[in-house]
């Protein structure tokens, strides 16, 4: 084992990578822990993705994003990986790889466990899965309305199913488009979230669902319950998880219906804590890219 010392203790690098510690430099710091990378790491990562069949249509574009340091493969301690996985509710990663898009820096970080041999990635689908997932988040932020246009059919299928399950109503495509665009423009894209976002979203849903649910009081209660689950997730993620574990009917129903809605995209088990779809609609496209990549996903990456 090669070893680097940092403030938090030793960082180990597998000699199998063929990269000496002295060739690495600090590229960033997350949660007080340094991240290390180098040109050699980037080139080995590019070599790995070139062997992933699922990435073949866009491997050149991904290599370009890596060379531009928009995608940053870097070594991190196992503790940091576990912490970030919990913080971001990331279910797309294996024990040895975690990716996340950091909008504040407009960068994708691929955290590699220091005890993992590089050969692991040459035959493992986790690399493709994580890379595609986070590229969709990056694309949503950077392409904005073009991203929506490329994936509006998927948004329509998914939310048409969710609204039917959650509210027992049929919602026209134009209303689904309006709600999705409202959420994208007012929550997913802004760096600062308006404190009254959920109230404004509720008002929009009250108006647009008027008539679809005959009893206005029933409609308003159903919308409030749905968004109460979202608010709990935003304010206290741990309480949100505890509510699911305890069988809270309101929270569990929303999560279950969001989970079931993936079936219309031919995804039976997204292996995800489904709630982010209501405030980060791009999550739907991210998960679809992992399980059933479509031409629209490749078009999206090529547009970056």
C-alpha cells in the first residue's frame, strides 16, 4: 500500500493503480477532508469508461468533460464516501464508488474508495450507472429548458401515473408540463430557494386540479399531505426516514406511489428513496438513464 497523510489520518492508494502518491494533488475539500487526483487518474478513468458498452455512444464527450475537469474522478476516504452517500441519499453507488453533482461548483465528483483496485471498474456496471446519473443532473442544470424538451415525454408518463395513484385523477399533459417547469425553474435551478416555494406549488396544484377532484376540501387536503412529506424531507431528512420506518401513512403513501410510478418507465425497482422527484424532477431522468438509457439521454450528453 502507498500512503498519504492528511489532517484526518492516512489515505491509502492501491499500488495496482500504478500511480504514486507524489503524483497526486489536492483538487478540493469536502466536509473537511481533502480529495486527491491527477492527470494520471483522469486518463485511467477515461480508459475505464472506454470499456463500458453502455457509455460507448458518448465516451468521447465524457472524456472531454473529464479533461475539462467538469467530471472529477478523485480518491476519498471510505468514511467520506459513507457520509456523502447518506447526505445525498445516493442509492446508485456501490460500496466503492459514489458520484454526485455539486451545483455550487457546477462539477461532478466521482469519489473512489482508496482501497479499491482500479480493475474493479473495468467489469462493473457501477461506473456507467454513476456517471450517467450525475451527468443528467449536470445537464438539467446547464441545459435548462432544452433538457426539459428532450425528456418531456418521460416526465409526462411518470407524473401522469403518479397523479393517478396519488390523487386518482387524470392530468392533461399541458398541466404536467406546467407543474414540472414550475418546479424546475423555482426550485431545482435557483441556487437560493424561496421560503414560500411549497406554498406557491400548492396554490398552483389547487388551481390546476380544480374540477378533477369534485370536493375542493378533499383536493386541498390531498395536496397538503403530499407536500407535507416533501417539507419533512427538506427540513429534517432523518425524521422523514423515521416516518417511513414507523409506517406513517401520509409519508409512506407518497413514497410508495412515487416508487410505483417508475413501472410506467419499465423500471420495477429504482433502488432509490423516492421523494426527490417532486422537487428535483431531473431525478426521474437520472434513474431512467441508469436502468434504461434511451437515445434522449445520449442526445442530452452530446448537447453539453
